[in-house]
C-alpha cells in the first residue's frame, strides 16, 4: 500500500527525546522548548514565538490576545480546517466566510472588503498548501479598517510571500506540527508567532494559565500569581525535543519535499496540457514548501472514480476539506458573504496525492502510472 502520508523522521528524534527525559525537565519551556523558540525567532524572524500543544491552541490563544468578544465578526475562507473557525467561535464570534480563488484555493482578497461590517474585528487568511495569500492587499485592507490579521499558516513553515515568512506578516500567526505536516513535534504541536510588540508579555501569561510564571523564572517578580485569563497552552518538553531534531534537518526535509513535488508536476504536466486535469498554481511572488501535491479532476464524479481506481492499485489518495459553511456548525456559527462561486465547486474536484519526506521516485512513478492509466 502506498500511504498518503508518513510522519517525518530524520533519525535524531530519539536521541533528543532521551536527553530530555534524562534532564528531568518534562513540562513546558525546558531547554529544548527554548532552543526551538529561539530557532524560530532567528530564522523567521519574529518578535516572539511560543510553542503550543497544537495549531488549534495557537489560534485559540491568538483569539484571546486580540480580545474577541461575543458578537464580533471574523472574516476567513470556508475552505479550511475547523480549528480556524472554532478558535473564534469559542469566544462567541460570528464567522463570515468569503469565497476562494480557484487558482490557489486561498481566500479571494478582492472580496474581503465587501464582507466587512462595523462588527468585524479580524481577518484570518489561510495559506493553503503552504502557498501564500495575497498579503499586501489583505494588510492594506486591515490597516484601513483597523482590523487584526491572524495568519493561519498551519501548512506554511518554510514558505514565504515576497521574501517574508508566512506567519510573520500579520499581527499574529500560527504553525502546525501535526504528523501530517512537513515538520512534527511527535504527532501534535503548534507555534504562535507574535509580530506585534504589544502582545509579547500577555501571550506568555495567557499561555501559562493566566499567571506571570515566566516573569517569575526570569526574576522579574518575586512570586507568580494569577493575573489574567488563560489556559494550559504549553507543550511538553518531549514534544520540543522531537521538534528540535526536525528543525536541525529543516532544509534537508524542505529540499526533499520540493524535489518530490517537482517530480509529480513534471510527470503530470502532459495530462494537464491535454486538458484532463488542472495543476495547482504557485504565484510568482510566493515560495512554497511542497506541503502537498494536488490537482483537480473535471468533476466530483470523476474524482470519486479516480480515487477508487487508485485504491484498487493500493494507492491512498484523498480529497480535502468539506467547506465549513456547508456543515451544520458552519451554518449555526457563521454566514457566507456574497456568492459561493468557487469554494464548493473547486473543493469537489481536488485530489491530493501521496506525499511525505522520504518518498522515492519509484513510488511516485507508480502513482503517476496509475493516474495515466485512468485517463487513458
């Protein structure tokens, strides 16, 4: 069976996890946690980064930081994972969905302004497949309307837009280190990226259950206490140790994934030229991270048949999100602004191919051959 995904593993994870255990510091913000955060602050760069147990937790922390209140409205695409919306719905906000661009599957920046009302507090662009949204336009809209921008860059580590790392352009950003992502911290994990100085101190407090514990350990206060609302948004040191191995091999992983992505693109281009499929688009201002390889079939029925055909060849290919506005919770907690021209129609044609760090050309060629056979 050719699996759709395999969690990345570079070989030194077990060494660092054992070291963390022997250090006797297993809770959050140990030596490995600090090394990881320092790595991100230097490489992105960012004013501050905080590891979290998941990208979901990072987005929830961001929602608290920008003080989302019941009745506020948050603009985002419907074509995203549920956590993008849940983080704000949990604070009582109403989600306003905007249609996507069919070329990148990202939010259509030209439709955002029409969705703004007096209740709008933030825009949450989602960088689908690690390809950046049109952030210059989004940031301009946000500045003119005094809105926050929180980047859902769950899939975007090692990608950039006009030379800026995804997650570092808005006021706040979030990465995911789930096992399906390019880099993992042992199956689950995330990162909050802070780009606005005013959020640095409060983010630490909220992340540590509303206490000033971090200031205490830095010697800034003589005892720590409850000073604000908060929750437990710290990952364990074991997660950080696992992630540290992947950060040391970040370029190796990125280069290997890009090579695999290019192999698929080159081998499937003839099918695209003949009009059988549509390949994904990477705008010239963006550098992507090969998070996934997808293409679009002609219709939902064709996609269903193709997935079934690949299954019979022992190849696990999958579709992706069911648009949130079509789900029960999406209807309960949100509304669609304007017309759904592309979100549903394009999502029903999209198929993702097996892709992971370490996939070899022979395996990829089996996938390509099976697809060519289907269209023949």
